[in-house]
C-alpha cells in the first residue's frame, strides 16, 4: 500500500500538496489496479490478512523484557568484574554478589533508569 507525505514545504503550499497526495494515495490504494499483481492494493492486503498470508504479526513483549521501554532503548553488553562492578562511560555500578563474572546486556532507558538482563 502507498503512503505519501510532504515534509520540506511550508504553509499553505504544504497543505495543498499534502491534500493532492492524500487523494492520490486513496485513489491508488482503493481503486487503481496494480500492473504486476493485477489487483487493487487495498483488496489484496485485506485478503492477505484474512487468509493469514501476511508478515504482519501482533506485537508482543517476550521475556526477559517487561515493557516497550526495555525493547526500544540503548543496549550495551558488559561483563561483571571480580569486584562485582561494571563500568559504563566511567560510571561504575555494583552488581549483586550472585551475579558475578557473567556477561549482561544493559538497557539505558530514556527515564534514566538502568535495567540488566542475563
């Protein structure tokens, strides 16, 4: 399916061009026959969803992650040293004693929270 967006124009010209593109977008997706598939894109897409022949899947959060903030964050891998510490950008963090000498993936979340996973 086609989606068009204007980003470099300003003011009323932007609105006019976006309106034209929205109309073209709707016309292409809802009524024009594609030259290769010889199908209307919107109908083809709806049929693919109905027949479960699409790569779109429901978004699920799998363990060890608990929220979308855990997935969409900066991730770095570090190994815990013999003093039970890891260092990230000159910041030393102490890790509980039962986690010594393992490699962890750290997630740096925008809320300045740090999470680690085994």
